[in-house]
C-alpha cells in the first residue's frame, strides 16, 4: 500500500485547496492537495475534525469494491461547519456536526417511507440525494467535506460529547444497532452475534440495549471475544473450538430468537441460520460476494417460519441525534472500540495496521 505526500511541499496554506487521501487504484492511496469544494444550494462544507477507516475502505483499497480512481474515500465524518450553501436553514458556521455515512435526501419515495439507507430507490421518482461518501462522491478522509442534502444530514453534536465519542455513530454503531433493531429483538430474547469485529461488537451492544436476556458473541479472535464481553455479551464462543450452532441450541434450549450475521460469509450465514429456533429471525448485516446458498435443512425446508432481514447503515440526522443520546446517557460507550490514533498524513500506516489487524486494532481515529 504505497503512500506519498505528493505535491505537498512548497505550497503555502490557502483556502482554494485542501489535503485529502485520494484513491488512485488498488493498493494506491496518497495524501495530496486537491481543490477545496465550495457548497452549492442545499449543501454544506464541513472542516473534518475526526474520521476513521471502515472495512469497506479496505475492500476499496484492495480493489474488491469498485470505486472511481481519483475519489477521496472515507464515510465517517465529524466536523465543524465551515460554510453553508444557499437554502440550508437552522445551522450556523462554527457548529460541530456529525454526518452519517449515507446521506439520504429526505425527499424521495424511499426516504419518506422511512427507508433512508435506500434513498433513491423504490419508485420512478428522481432522487436528489442518497449519496455515499467515498463511494459515489468524495469522502471524509480529507480536511474538508462537502455534505449534500445538508438539511437532512447535519446532526449537531452536544457540547458534552467529544469527537471520539460520536465518530463511530456515523456508520458502525448505526449499522450494528440496526442488526438488533431489524431483528426485532424483544425483552428477554436470546441473541447470537456472528463475528465480533467493530460492527458485530456494536450489534452485541445493540442486542443488549434492545433488552436481550442472553447475548452470545462468536469470534475466533481472543481479543475480540474479550471486547465482546465488554460490549455486553454474556457468553463468548470460539468457532475454532466449538460447534457454535450446537452450543447455541444447548445454551438456549432450542435455538436463539435472533441471530445476527456481521461478517458476510457463507459459513457464518449458514451457522446463523442453524442457530435460530423455529420462528426465529436471522438479521443479516454482512456484505456477501459470490454465491450465497441456503441448505434446505438449515431452514427446515421452508417450514420453520424463519424470518431473514437485511440492513444497510441507516443515515440521516434524526438517526444520528438518537445515537448521540444513547452515548450521552451512558448506556453505550463506543470509546473502547477506538484503539489507535493517527494524523491524516499517517493514513497509509493507519490502513496498514487496520487492514492487517495488527496490534489488536479495532477502530482507528484519524485527525486531519
Ligand atoms: Zn463503513
Ligand atoms: Zn431520498
């Protein structure tokens, strides 16, 4: 993973350019000076004060997830409003804001049906937003970020919360919690969460918040199992030493009410399906590639009244505001998940540590 500080020397700070981590192709990302955007109608420019790296960014860098070369990646922004475009009301320059990973327009069929993450889909109407930072538009691993549909997406951060307390709410906590929410976890339920990476750990915390009486965290990594307990798991299982579905059946006396899949592999999807009781729910968060197969016996040949639901990261300011409340209340503490800190100029090293899972890394904080 080559990193260069191309074109950075000898240029005095100015307001027409900014530093950004630009994706040039598989394995190639470099911090360089690029034009600083200006907000148009309905847009806002924020000065990024903290961001992070997501597993999706690693897939992009490995060339497993197609993104246009020349794009700035990253989709987890915390910042300060630098400039507001015409038509954005209720906000002021200088306010601290959190922006979700996906920026729904708040106006289209999907948004008005409450499916904000599917903005732009679901009807013949033209969507005006639904952009994904670092995927369809320039992202957050930069000094400044242009936020489309700003009115629907800028969530003001209370003074009582630090940047590090909110940065993970943009994506991984929102996605992880969505696994428990979409799975409709009820008070007293038993929930098993497959894979305890950052999203799976947030799903574990989400299951606890939703009222589960038994939360089982599954991961092959001892450090992640330990963090799983810290995030609310009552029992942790290592799939390399136990038959997880059999053990879940034993612990729950017949199957978990909800299994959350947070990895995106055939193996974990199948294990999740084999771990739920008749009438249970498989809540899937993973992003799958290739073929996903469902053996007939794993879902009782279609007779088991199983529910399978999927969730993409929910976005929008109302979602961000609610997630900040759960942190402010003390019921969810995301700070243990931030294990490493880097400057924007050190982002190549941050990618190396994060993508190779070195040094017990879970999430990295990047300060532009
Ligand atoms: Zn992400
Ligand atoms: Zn929309």
